C-alpha cells in the first residue's frame, strides 16, 4: 500500500504549533526523535493517513521507521554458547595379574646329609636366589616347600622336609621383611623322579620356592 508523505512548510508548522487539529496515530503515540518530524508535547503528529508530518528539516538520518511504514526488526538474541562436554573419565587401570614363579633348589646344594642347617654352599645359593628375585616388583608372598627322597621312615622324612623348608623361609624373611613367607614340608610324598636310582633320589631331595609378585622387570 502506497503511503502519503507530507512535507510541511513553515506555515504548516505554525498551524501545528497554534493548536490546529491533527490526529495521532491510532496504534499509539510515537515519540519525537529530533527535528525531522512535527511533534507536540514530545509526540510526533500523525496525518491520520498512517504517516507522520515531516518538518522542513527532515532527513533520512532522522527517519522514524513507524512513520514511514517500516516494520521494526528485532535483533535475535545471540545463541548461548554450547557448554563443552565434560571429558570422559579416565578408565580405571586394569588390575595387574599376579606373576608367579617357581624356583627349585637341590637339597645337597643347601644342606648336609640329614641336616636342616644351611651349609656355606646353601647360604651362597640362597643369596644368589635373592639377587635374581630383585627383578620382581611388589613381591606379595613367598611359599617354601621341602621334599625328601624315600629313604628312612616316612615320619622322619616329613619332619626333615618341614625343618629344611623353615630354614629357607627364615633366610628369605630376612631378605624380604614385611612380605608374607610361609613354609611347609611334603616329605617323600611328591617325588619328581624315581627313588630307585641315586640320580632320582637326588632330584627328589629339593626345596621348592614359589614367589608371587605384581610384575617382573625386563
């Protein structure tokens, strides 16, 4: 729809100032924004034709959109920045599987015949074992089991195997304070070779040492 724009001369301005009737816009008052439009009491005067009375000094710089039939555009608010997602929690480290190793020391390398006291060679052998076990990290437990051949009575062999295991365990306890070290004897009940030969009997006279740790260094 075409809009009528009325530019007032000086005489028209005088008429407006002297109280000549001019309708205000039906949709509400429009405040004056300067000298570009004729106003009364701070309100721009409407012609009743949906236009406003321009003054002789009107310019586009002083244009009121409502007077020119231009809809006001409302700037849309800036969207709120999306919150950055929280980083995913670090996965729990997988529990370490225990490392178990078994060392077997011959009875003759540790004890004299029918004795549970370490001989000098036995002390050296256990010291060498402790040195090798230094590769293990977080040692949790050590288990020592003594064994004999079948010569002698079963009760004697059982007692001897227990005593020898306890001797080795005591040595390892001093090397690993705070680590659980246990000992037991199996006597002649768990041979790994025949007791009918000297070589077989020698193999059966032994001490097994089982070490449980969290890891082993390369």
